[in-house]
C-alpha cells in the first residue's frame, strides 16, 4: 500500500491497494507536465510550499496528492482538472476563460477517438464545409 498525506503530524494513513494505480498515473501526469514546462522538482515544490522529496513521492505515486493541493497544482502546470485528474486533454483557445463551448467539447472528444475514426470525422467535416463554401472560396480553390 502507498501512503497518503499525513493527516496528523507524524502519522501517515495508508490507502487501499485499488487506489495505488491511480496515484501512480496521476504522479506520471504531474511529472510529465512539470518537465514539459521546464520546471525542476525543486521549483514546483517551492511554488507549492512543500518539500522536493514530497513532490518526488507524488510523482512516483508513493504518496497520494491531497485534494486541497490539486487546484494550485493544476494552475501551476496550466492544466484543467480533467487533464490532471483523468488525463483527458482539453482543447483551449488562447486567452479564453470559462467553460468550454460545445464545439470545443466535441473537438476534445474527437481528439480522443482512434486515428481511423478521427480521419472519418475529418472526411465528413471536409465534405460538409465544401458544400457551404462561398463562391469566392470556390473560385479560389479552382484557381491554379
């Protein structure tokens, strides 16, 4: 069993084995996002107000990340809750805040499809968009 964050100073509670795999995957996502942003463990740990060793334990799944830390962790790593908690990529437009639009949610769902199904959706979209092209756009496409 792996440990969770201390609940009482010096006492560490253990978690059920069924949660171990999740915390290892969560730790992997945290480490990957940290590295993609060019941060060291020490830099991220300092920003979170924890010891570097604690962050190292989070990243390998030895210690479960406390729920209270998740909002700050997501903010520092520029991840949505879906990305950090579940590993689902989120389509975001630069500078846009708030919930994703229906189209953004659909694009996110398409991005999670197998490649063959993504190509089928792309082909369908191309055909629909071609039917609604403006005459000027059609002329531009036909020009050499």
